[in-house]
C-alpha cells in the first residue's frame, strides 16, 4: 500500500528522494502518470517505468499525444481554479528534486480536490484514483502546466508564459487567466 508523501518510504527530504526514485515512480504511476512522463521526470528508462506501471496497475500505460496547449487550462472555470492550486503547490515543493517535487505537489492537489470524486470510487487513498478521468487535471497535464508556467519576462518585459495567476478582486481567490484577459474576477464570481 502506498503511503502519503513525507511518511515512511515516501520521505520528502532530498536525500531520501534520491534513494527512493523507484518508490516515487510507483507513486506517480498510481496517480495516473503515463510512463513517458514518469520516465522524463525520474530519468528511469522507458522499459523500467513500463515495468513499474504493469506491476502497480496491472496494465500497460495509456498511449497518446502529450499535452501541448496551455489554453486547455482556461476552457472551464474549474480548470482555471485547479490550475492555480497546482502551480501554487508545486512552487512550495521547488526545494526538492523535480520528480519528488511534482509527485508531492500532485499528491496534495489530488487529495485537496478529492471531494469532486465520488467516494465509492476510492480504492484507497483518494489521491490514487482508478482513472485519469477522475482528476480535473490529469497527471500528465499537470506536469505540462508546471513545466511551462513561469512568471518570468524577457528583456523587453514581455511574459514568457501566456498564462498568469490572478487574485479575484471580489473573493480574493487565485485563478489562472490568459495574459490578455481583462477581467479581474474569478470564474466563480463572474
């Protein structure tokens, strides 16, 4: 049975994370991480990760094109709110190795947003769901978001990322928006 990050074999300090790359890979697979994304994060070979996938979930990793469109995160109000939450959680984990940072951030994102999943679908810890469709932002899309999101600007002051987080003027909540968006209200308050 998988344990929560920071507990037991999923200790979140840097030294433990380095030693436990296989356990972190197992955790990512259990949260729906596709083998190509887990291999990219952990630097394990594709064959090793496919073996982990088969052992943990008893099936092959789904195939398909990886995310390439940042506007996907803006297409529904709930995605906008969840995107901001995931980016904030990931920023809190930057001190960790990249694979452990994202796995830890995604674990806490998944647990925080578990109320939107029917409780009878939970097979164990609500962060480990039966299908990537049970997450508003699936693991692979979450990794694409945090790897592309940046508040940095170029020499001319232009943002390097077309997404930005904003704070709602009415409720104070964080949400994701496009840099050209004029609204100052979150999708819930609009």
